C-alpha cells in the first residue's frame, strides 16, 4: 500500500504518530483506502477524504476525558495540516457504539480488532509507522484484493446491514466504479 503515502497527509501522520506515545497506535480507514481509490480514479490522492483516523488501544483508562485529552494532543500535533484528525481509543468503543449506532458491540482486545470490524472487509486496513528507515507496517486482516478490486460487501465480523448499505452508497457516490456484493 505504498501508494497511500502519495497522500502527503498520510505521510505526515505516520511520521509524527510516534510523538503521541500512544499504545498500539495505527493510521486507519478512509484516509488509506480512499487514497487508493482516488489514485485509481485519476483524482488527487486527498480528494473526498473527510477525516483521518488514528486508532490506539489503552485499556488503562476508558474514560471519555482521557480520549478527549489524546484528541487534543493529536489536534495540536497536526494543527499545521489542513485536515481533521480523529483519535479513538479502541478499548472503549463498546461503551458508546450501541448508543451511537444502535447495535451491540463486544469489547475489543486491540486496535487491530477494531480495524477488523469495519463495515466493509476491503476497507479493513491500518498502517503503523515503520522503524527508522523502514516502510510502515500494514495490517489488512482480509487482505487487499477487495480493496484494489473495489468490492463492497458486508463484513461478517460487523453484520450491521443498514450501516453497511449507507456506507456503500456513500462510497459509490464518490467512486462509481466500486462494485456492490450482497452478503
């Protein structure tokens, strides 16, 4: 997924992410797969990307206040970039998900568990900064074939069909070549 670094915001986020000192921290989701789709569509790598998501896993403090403090630190670190960065502690998703989305959500054990529960398997991707001079570490629990093929299908690990359908519609409005597959 080296093309994700053609998005200069992704490159900057990965470069600076270690400065936050977050446990199990990853750059995830739309900023990665949407960069790939943008490039395939002949668009700017940053087109249509609403926000840039950082996942981390800190089971030591599940409070909303702790997550807000991390969000404030991330906002300050990336303030010079013309993007919205959202930092979410995956250890606390189960505390708010059902109220927000209307579906129960079992507790996660790592940030990678959160990546694996995105609504569309082909979008389940994350990058961690590589050690000095090394490429970023990729996590794609379902592989990359569906991402590159533009296949949208429901993720059995997160079977919330109405949420999937809304997400798939949104993606197809921006990238009309994507293919919808039923469950």
